C-alpha cells in the first residue's frame, strides 16, 4: 500500500510536523507540487488523517489524571450507547476506549487537583448511566507516550 517515498514523507512529517511543504519537499528531493499531490493522496486514502496541535494539559493547570475502568450493566440493551453518549459530554474526559472482557470502558479523566477530581467524580462520573462497577487508577508517571509509528 505504501511505497518507499510514502514512508519517507510520513517519517519526516512525524519527526518535524511544523516543517513547511516547500522545506519538506526540498529535504526529500521533490518538487513542491509532487509532494503536495503525494500528501493529498495519503489524506484521501485515510493514511494521513490530519495535522493537529498536541496540547500539554499540565501546562494549563491540570495536575491529576485518573484512568477509570468501568464495567457496564449489560442487561440493558443500550448500556454502551447511553454511557458513551453521556461520557462524551464531560469536558474533563479526554479519552474513551471500549474493550472486550471484564472491563467494558476506560475513561481518562483530567482535573486541576484532587478536590476538582472528586467534584467531577461525584457530580458527573457517578451519574453516568448503566455503571455496574468502577475502578479508579491514578496516574503516577507516564513512562512512554509516543505517537510516532515505526514507518
């Protein structure tokens, strides 16, 4: 699916996403128009989904991250749909993942401090529908958080 040039383009884009197209084309030995067509094709094929800003939420005053493992009451036919729809409305929920197994959903929740987290937990999380069980894991440190792919 990807040829060697596609891989080189993606590697360079991952390592320096702020690089302008003309500069990237120059580094790759391509014309700007050829590189632009290549990037457009990668977007059309869904390989390159976009370029985004990665914001350090700690720099904005959020000091606490908690991972919540949630088991849903699966006797309710809309348990997943209702839960996820409601969880999306909580601004401090920054990630929602679903699983097969004992744990159904994992939520990543950020808060400014522990009193803020307790408020979110009591007023928002515990009001989510169809919760059968919930386990909280507080993040102590992030050992590896790399979004680059080995292309």
